[in-house]
C-alpha cells in the first residue's frame, strides 16, 4: 500500500536528501577515474602509461561488476524494507570504500598486496553504487509531482554530474596548491578522504527522509515476482547499454582519450572536462521537462538516432583535436546527445515496474547493463588502443547505441497513464 503522500516543503526536503546523497556517492565513485593519472604508477609501477592506465581501468571496470549484486541487494532492501533504509546503507558503504583507498599503502610499500587491496575497496564501492542508482531513481521518481516527473526526476543526473564536477573541481584545486610530484604522492589521497567525510553529513539527512511506500507487498523485492515483468527488464538493459556506454565515453574516458590519444596536457584536459560538465548538468532539467511533453519513449528514440549517427565522427575529430576550445565543443555535442537519455534515465526505468519490485527491477537491470557496457568502456578502449585498433572502439560504441535505438522503438509509451500512481 502507498505511504502517506508527500507534499510541499516535505517534497523538497525529500528530493534534497536523495539528491545530496547521490552527489556525494558519485563524487566518491568518480574521483577514482579522475585521479587514475596520478596514482596508477603507485599500484602498477611496471610498463608504459597506457599499460598502467589499462591496469587501473580494469579495476575500475571490475568495480562495475559488483553493481548487479548491489542492485539486487539494495533493490530487495528498498522494496522489502523501505527506500530510506537502502539509501542510508548505500552511502555509508561508499564512504567506507573511499576512506580505505585514501589510506592504502602503495606497491613500493607492500608489493602485490597493494593492487589487491585497491581492488577490494573498488568492489565495495561498486556494490554500493549499484544499490544507490536504483534506490535513488525509484525514490526521486516516486516523490516527484505527477505531470512534472521528468523535470523533478532529472535531479538524479544533475547531482550525478554534480558529483563528477565536484571531483574535478577538487582535483583542480589540489593541482593549484600542489606540485605534480605531490599530486602523485598525497594529492589523490586527499580527494578520496574528502568524499568520505562529506558522506557523514548526508547520513544524517537521509535518516530523516520521507518514506514513499507504506505496508509492504507480500512479494516485495522477490526475484520471482520481478521475472513476471521481463519485458521491462529487457528494455532497461537495452537502453542502459547504449546510454551508459555513451555517457562514460564522453565523460570519464574522455579525460584519458584527450591526454593519451589527442596529446593534450592533463591540466588543460581537466579544465575542459570541468567546463563541459556545467552546461551538461544544466541541460538535464530542460530535457527532463521535454520528456513531460513528448514522452520518455521519444526522448529515448532521439538519443538512439543521434548517438548512432554521431559517435564515430565525434571520436575521430576528438582523437586529433589540438584546440582546447574545439575539444570542449565536440565533447559538449556528445554529452548533449546523451542528455536525451540521462535526464530521464532513472524515471523511465521506474515507470516500467510496479511498486513492490520497482527498486529491484531498476537496480538489478541497470547494474547488469552498466557493468557489461558502461563500466567496461575504458578497459575496452584502452585494450584496442594497445593492440593498434583504437578506431574500432568508435564502431563498437555505435553498434551498442544502435541496439539501444531498436529497444526504444519497441518500448511502450507511458503518456496515456501514470505508472507511478501506486505511491500516491
């Protein structure tokens, strides 16, 4: 049964509690990707830069493999015991992983145990993030105002991008205060420790969150009940594969691509990626509001068409770009196309499932697709580069986006009814 409806100021507080926690959670996750250039040699000292980045990115990708498990566990927890409990536990776990990385000894200190411990911390973070996405997507979709769900639920990616932006800003601040050697020594550790500390405040906020579900359904959070909605699961997997891959190509991997392939300076690339995230973040409410008018399905179709057509030419141009301004413009084009997906990423998934398996359906299907396609993006790209076939990655990404387009064409339109009426 639905919980008591949330209105007015309570709705604002509920959205803020979910949003701020989401920001801190994703800051902690992305700071790994953005500091890899500084700490990769500390854990993998042998080999050239590409080999070191490949090893570090492989651990980054392995962290994504924990997302399906996190999506299953926290999805079950959110459906069976409430969204608030799941969201509180997930951010506490992320803080533990970040704090562990901040104090990890290096390869020079403890040898091969260092990358093993790094892997363990990333597995913990991946498990946490797998749960955070599904729980937050479900929660924000349920507390959003009917008729404005696209606009209000877009705050999930506003804060997700905000987490990326915060990570980059922290790195830029540290770069302005520390030398290159100091960044490789202590700077990246400070970035991880800061995220862990910020999570403590969010824990207090989430402890007071409004709960969107009341009496629990007898089959809440059960895999068997979820399998009855297999069409929704396939839609989530198909669209997440293309949307997540495109997102990680033009956000986290792009930092390494511009340094390692285009040959731009790391500091210049950090400024480019920081600057481009600002308009990308601001686009989310606009594209979310657009979905309230045209429907989530048309948003997904627009993403599929544009991403399929533009990925190869954009990556080719970015691979030889020399001007930071041109790089900024090209990356922004890629992220603008991705905004058709990201702005309603959590919402369209939540609309596919009933309340008693909603968090599980969103979290588990998202975790599987994100692990297979989003989390592996860097590792696949760097592997192909190392083998001398870097250009093949753009065609690989195009094929996945084409599959997402086919999925969008087959998905149902939810404009004729409110799929989330079961929480009011």
